[in-house]
C-alpha cells in the first residue's frame, strides 16, 4: 500500500470516551424533527432510551450539525462530473495535510454513480471478508451510521436521489430513486448486512475505528473494527481488522518515526462535530478499482533484482496506467463515539492531466517521491517500475495513446 493508503486506513476510528458522559443517545432525533424513526436500542450504547421522540440534543450545536444537512435541492448526478483531485506536490512530504469540512460534504455523488454501484454489487456477490467485516464491538457504531446515513444524511442532502417512504413524517424506508429500490430504515441486526447495504448504495468505502480496550497493551490507540472497503488500493483489508493505526501503517516508510504519534493523538482528540478531509494519490498500472495487492513493490522489484525490475518496467502498459486518488474524510459518530474513516476513489487518465497542462507538475511530483525526507516512498509506491515511462509520457505525450 502506498503510505497514503495507510494514511487512509489510519484515519479510521477511536473514541475519547469523555463523550460517553454526554447524553449521546439523544442527538439524532430530537423533538423538533418529525421523523419517527424505528431504531434499535443498541444504536445507543450508553443510554438506551425507549422514547426517541422525547429526546433532545440539549442544543449542542456540534451534535445538532449531524441532523442539519444542507440540501443539494437541484442535484443531478447524471450531469455532475467527478471531483478532480490533483493533490500532487513537487516534493513528497509525509504529513496529514488535512482540511476542515462539514458533515454535509461527507459523501459526493457524480455521473459514475450507476456504473460504480453495479461494480460494487458484483464484488459484493463474489467476495466476503476481503471487502466486508465487523468485530462484534463495532455493532453499535455500524447501526448508528446505517440509521443516520439512510434516515438523515441521504434524503436531506440528495433529495433528488433518495426519498423517505411512505412519507417524510413517518418513514419506514428510504427509496433509492436511481435504482428504484427500497432500503429499510430499521438497521439489520447483523452489522455485516448493514455494511452490505451501505456498500451497495453508496460509492464510498467506510472503515470504523474504536479505541483499544482499557487494559490492552495498545493503550489509547484506535483499532479498525469494521469496514466496507470495496476499492482497496493494493492491500487486503482483512489483514487490517483488529489492528491499531500503527499496525495498519506498518508497511508505510517512516510512518512510525514521522507520523504515528501525531496520528494517534489526532484520532484521540477528534471531537464530535468536526469533519476533516484530505486526498492522496498514486499512479497505478491497472485501472481496476478493487485491488488487493500489486500496487506496491514486490520483493523481486524492491530487492534490487535487476532482471525482475526490467521485466516489470517493460510490462507497464501506459494505456492502462492511471492517476488514482482518494478523497478521504474522518469524523466521529456522536452516539457510539466511533471514528468513521471514509474514502471515495477516483481514477484519472494521464492524458487528461497532460491536456490540463499539469503533465510537468505530476512528473515532478513523481520524481519528488524519493525526496522530501521520505526516501522509501518511491519504492513503496512502485515508482521505480512505472516512473520513467509515465514521466516521459507526461512530458511529451509519447509512448502511450492518449485516451479520452
Ligand atoms: C491512500 O491512502 C490509503 C490509506 O491511508 C491507502 O490505503 C491507499 O492505498 C492510498 N491510495 C492511493 C491512491 O494512494
Ligand atoms: C478480530 O477479532 C474477532 C474477535 O476476537 C475475531 O473473531 C476475528 O477472527 C478477528 N479477525 C481478524 C482478522 O483478526
Ligand atoms: C478546524 O476545526 C477545528 C475545530 O473543529 C479548529 O480547532 C481548527 O483550528 C480548524 N482548522 C482550520 C485550519 O480551520
């Protein structure tokens, strides 16, 4: 995985359990929403309440923000181009490079929606723990997210795509207007089923992180406890379940020395109501979205085996080579306190980068992977294999067919 992909995983979840002292059961459905939402008691870990309608968020604006989603009233997914992420910098610096954003901005949709959803469903029908898994402790977090995303977020943010049925005032299901499917608002008990439904309707991958158990050796660390990760960029998510941020990022060069401490602290201190985003990038020699391995240098390539490296370089097909980026977000669920690390994957034609006049910039960024104080990054991203061909193409448009 690229360091960034570590990073994305690393973004995933723990909880300053100081949150537990807040009336956490009470935020999503306060008295002035008309939603009468069926929900499971397990949705609220600390304070189950039998009367959702009577609960309030006590005016906490951070918690209220999870319900006050800004609508995109005229949104047309068919005419919305995918976001153009161009996060590359001349020198590679291993930093978190995060920006604040709002919870309304959590999930972007665009004209790739249907194609992506179809691909996701194909993966869901053939794969299991490689893409979906949950430890039992993650059940409340997964239920909480399921309920919020289908009851509050999607119908509020994208009313032209999702609508509550039979009526907004007494909903029992959410209608996906694009696929004409009905999604039950009552979260299935089995968190795996929740994750499958989320993955089948939303083109974003989600990872749920919870704090380490009180007496564990990994004190104050966040642990990956559940995920729906259909588009991993070169790693098998199953190997990351039950792992701390540090363990997850173990393959990232210099992560332990440069980033681990601040990442742990960042995750621990992430307050309810704050939402951050960042983007990472790499170049991949395949445009497949679901990639369990191969985007990082193999032993033969990394170990200075000249013949292996030459062969791998020769095999690079520029027609299949793309710029791959992830838009990543991190936020804390107000009820369970879990951190949700989410990412949406974008692939861009190298020819598009050239046409935008940014070929030189990307070529410099690729060459800069060996600089900026993170020497192993070049090998890690496998740039020793594709770097030369790709840079030549970016600078002169030679050696590859520019695809539309
Ligand atoms: C971005 O970062 C995440 C983890 O932090 C990593 O899994 C993924 O492979 C990276 N993606 C790209 C396109 O580099
Ligand atoms: C994660 O932990 C759970 C509960 O201890 C266990 O059942 C599961 O096999 C573990 N999964 C992995 C991949 O370590
Ligand atoms: C982002 O938001 C946090 C509070 O949620 C604030 O402390 C921080 O200064 C903000 N950062 C920027 C760059 O605005």
